[in-house]
């Protein structure tokens, strides 16, 4: 009875008007990678790999029902790594129909720039001199807490920009990003007239940076300050939020996570599955989200019947969007859960890691593990 009512509610939800927000972190930049450097407001270009990632993200979006002509407006930062990602993704989303999009639809806003890291910008994150000078605990606090502020940049600094902040806390970054959402992005999504698509079915793309997108996600999902470090935003992996244009609230069912839950849906492809591996490690956001969304009775174990019912719920909720949650769930249900068995969270995490590794093994692309914080 309850499941039938839930299915009926989802069918009613599927008939609602939907405003779609696509979040996309820039492709790999020259300061990303294993030997990562604090980028902040330094205008670092994309690598060749980063450009390929941006094109791949656009192709994936087009294949999943988001051609460029569906994007009414795209917002990006003033930094070239985000702007170029935005242009490449939109061009790829257009495919052979390049006349369906134009760069005039891209709006730049400095409030979407990466968090300013003060005098740390230009330093390697693991530089022994930084560790010796400030201590690893202080460096970690600057990077992963809301109110710790790195030393301010001086005029003598190699990357000094008189128009940029001198330094920022994560909370400073969040304030300007949320202000950008409330005063600029949300009005375009929910109010602005004279755009190609009616408000009831509008789509907007935001191509930006790790911390700025993380702060938007924390805002949408009401993530507690201490849980913000658990939000992970990989390079060039599309993240989808669906909103009710009347209430301006997320429509997608919130999946329970260690960070408190998320309405986001991540798109999975052969070329980006390696980027989401970290989110599928033990304790990772997506693994726990998938397990806890199915474990409705909070028993800590799932039977085959519960798994089957949970998969059907997720697939209906995803509205045919092939997101990483549903992709992994399908594979585990098909190959790993037998009728007479049950699995714990720890066992499920192992299955999830194996599943995502095998989803597109024949098209595997090596991925250099990257620090979570840009």
C-alpha cells in the first residue's frame, strides 16, 4: 500500500513543471593533478586532458537529453579554465547543430570564481616549506573548515591582482556564491522573460570551480558546516538539480549521505567514471547515499527483495537519467545480490567499487588522483 502510494506520488511529481540546473566543474587545469597547486583566482589554463574532459561532458549531456538548444543561459566565472570548459561543453552539446547555440548565451560573473587562497596561491599544496612554516594542522584548517582564513596576499606576491580579494574563508566564498545564485542565477532560472524556453521547463548551466560549486550544493542540500568537507566535486562530471519553478525547491528525492543528504544526480559515462571513484570509496558520498536510500528501515543490511524494490524506486525517481547512483545499483542488482543473501554497508561498498570499475572497463581512461580542494 505504502509503495503504491509512493509510486503514485512520483508519477504526479513527474508531471510537474521542472526547472533544471546543471553544475559542471571545469576540466583538469595545469595546476590540478597529483602535484596540485593552490589555484584560487590565478587564471590557470586547461590542460589538453581538461579540454577533452569538457568536450566529453558536453557529449554526455547531449546523449542524456540535454542538447545545447535546451540551455537557455550558461553562467561561468571570470577565469579561463571555467569559461573554456563552458564553451567547449556547449559546443559539444550542440553536436552537428552548431547553429543551436551561441557564446552570447554565456554570462560571466566573478562571484563564481574559485575561493581566493591568499598568499598560498601558486604554492604546491604538499610543499614541505608550507608544512614547515605553518604546520599541517593549520594548512588543513585553512582548506577544510568554514572560517579559517589563509594569510592575505600582499602587493609583492607574484600573483597579486588589485581587483581580487586578498584572502577568503570558505564562508566568504559561500556568501558571494549564494548571493550570485539569489540575485542572478535563480532569477534567470525562475523569473527572466524573453529567454527561449518557458520558465516551466527551463535549463541553466553553471560551469565553475570546486569550492564554488561545493558551496552551492551545500546551500541546496542544507549541509551542516562540519559536513561540507565531505562534498566532492570531480572535474567535468555533470551534476543535475531539478527544481519546482513555483516553490524553487529541489524536486529529486534527497538521498541520505554522510554530509546529511543530497538532491543531486551525477551523470556517469565511460570517460568520467574514474573521476567518481573517490566518491565510491568506503564512506564515500554516493555509496552511502545508495545504501541508505534503499535501507528504509535502517537495519544496516539489505535483502535481495529490499534491494529490488529500492532499485525500482531509484530508477523511477531518476526519470530515465542514467546517473551514477542508478548505474551502479543496476549492476549490483543484476550480478551481485542473490535471492537468499543480504549485504551490509561494508559489503555493499566493496560491491559498489567493483561495479563502477567494471562498468566501462574496456574504455578505461587513467585518472590522476586529485586533491579534493582546488
